[in-house]
C-alpha cells in the first residue's frame, strides 16, 4: 500500500547538474554562491555528526521515540503510517529489535500499534 501512496505523490521534476569545475569557479567568483555551498555542506555535516552521536550514545529506546516524535511532527499527525522495516533501516537496527521496542512502548501506553500504523498517545 505504501508503494501506491508514494507513486501518487511523485511529480515531474526538473534538475540542473553542474560539473565540479563549474562549482569551483563559481565559489571563487561569487561570494554568495560560496556562502550557500558552505552553508549546505555545514548543514549536511551537522546532520551526519548528529546521526553518529545518536547511534553511538543513545539507547535504542530513546532513538526510536525521538524518531516517532520527529515523524509525527513532520506529518502533523499523531498517527504515523509506516511499516516496522522503514524506521529500523533508518535507525540502523533490525526490524525484530524495533518491533520489540515498539511492543514495550505499547505496554507502557506510549503508543498504539496497528497494521501499517503507529499512533502516539
């Protein structure tokens, strides 16, 4: 079911591709472009470091709950339509481990599980 939903959301996209040589020239010639590239690089680097810190130092329960809350905010809905495999992959764990954590959360009345959906309580 998720595949059909994803296909329904696809829209034609135009994309520009620049060579690395052109990017380098623009960085030297246009300070605003250089600032933009550096800001994007820094943003992605910060995301990478944050992800690494979470994986290295946060317990899986904390990472799963943060993931669910972030997903709920992004979708502006307390019900998250998702399989267990997707968050497991995104969090760098197995579906079995994620399912155990979700069952624990359900017993603690933090979430309600249903087929293809997780509701935050």
